[in-house]
C-alpha cells in the first residue's frame, strides 16, 4: 500500500491552468486561461470553460456543457446533460450553460437543459430544474429564489 499515491499531485496544464490528480478531463475539452480543476473532478468531452474557472474536487460536468468566465463549481456539484438517461444519443442531450461569474454550491445538481445567468448563485445542495436568472440566488429542491446577488454579497461581507 505504501507505493500508492494517497495524496493528489499538481499537474500544470497549458494556459496557466492546474489540475489535481486524479481527475478526468475529456477529449476536446477547451479549458480557458488560469483555471483550476480539483482532485476527482470529471470534466466531460467538449466542455468549454472560460478563463478563471474553479472546479472543486469530485464535481461532475457532463459532456458539451458550457461555462463562462470565472465560474465557481463547488465540491461534488453535478451538472448533467441527458434528461432521460441513458439516451445514448447526443442529439437528445440538453447541455447546461453557465454564464460568467456564476457560483454553483457544493453538492448542487443542475438538471439538463437549464441555464444559469451571469453572477447567479445556486446554493449548496440545491436542485435546479429551471433557468436561474442573472443576479439571483436560488436554493432548495427544487431550487427557488432566495435573494439577490447583492444581498448575498452583503451577507458575505458581514461575516468577517
């Protein structure tokens, strides 16, 4: 057992990106400048990630999903593409689109075909079953409006 690596190893990627082994980065994934991908994360085939994205450990991003710039995906979050699995038919997939500066909390799930607006926040453990508008914070199962992004930022600032 002593010859097995029990801690992650830093892997420097092109464009000043880093991944922590073991993780999976799919074929033809397009990783923007300055991104980081945590250990045990799965980034599917043809996923597009804008610059500055942070993908935490054990997150799952299905094939063909699109992340804007500076998107944060918390640990064990799940972003799906197949509404009626297993369809085994890419033509039926509904990849998720996440806009710039959005935050996806740990253990949240985004159901296929939904989008997350710019600067929107999906709370930890939430299940998104419809589009999340820009600058709103949603939580729960199914996820619904909790507050504005401005109120969220004010609460973050208050915890100092």
